[in-house]
C-alpha cells in the first residue's frame, strides 16, 4: 500500500501544480503577451489555447478529486462526518474542501460562461486587418477572464496554506 499511496500522492501534487501553474501562466504570461497579437490572430489563437487550458484544468480536477478522496479515506481514515467535524485534521480538511469547491465553481464559470462569451466575441475579429490590436469589448472580456483567474490564484494560495497545515495532505 505504501507505493500506491506515494504514487497517488505524487499524482495529486502534479495535478495541483498543472492546475495552479496553468492559471498562473495564463494570468501572468499569456494574457499580457496577447496584447502584441493582432485581433485577427487572437480570434484564431485564443479559442484553441482556452480549450487546451480548460482540458488541462478538468483533467487536473479529476485527478485531484480522485486522489484526494483516496488519501482522505484510505490513508487518513476520514470516513464519517464526525471525523471531518470532530478533529483538528478534519476541520482543516473540511476548510480545504470548501476552498476547492469554490475553485471548482470558478473553473465551471469559466467553462460554461466565460469561454463561450470570449469565443463568440473573438469571432467578430476574424476579418479584421492584421494591424488592429485594440478593442474595447476585448478589454472588457479580458477583464472578466482576469477576474476569474485572480480568484483562482487567491483560492489556490489559501488551499496551499490549508494543505501546509495538514502537512501536505
């Protein structure tokens, strides 16, 4: 059981790194870099990047959820509501689960609302001249994307803090 536990914990941590790392990369590198790309080119590039990013996010969520559940139940012995609410470890884990649920809600909002809205707006730029770089509606859409990503970064920081209180669990 030790090797499987170690492997699943490693997968859990890698999925977290990909998820949070992807959010950070998108917020701090990709979005600022897109300002140097013409609107026409953005209309082709951003939907593909967004789709790939969301695929990574949802795969990471699946791995984090399944490996986290395994770790909580099989390794840490959290098998009842009392074990979540009646112990220090359970309370911190419960806090972490609430924060992860909020992060899940952000990912869901991006997938269901922000992504389609962004793609629909970018379609309006498919025939723009290659010298157009600014659009007030794009700035608004980018602001919505950034707000979601900032929320994800903040939630992630709190989740990492909670995990540190659990010694990485």
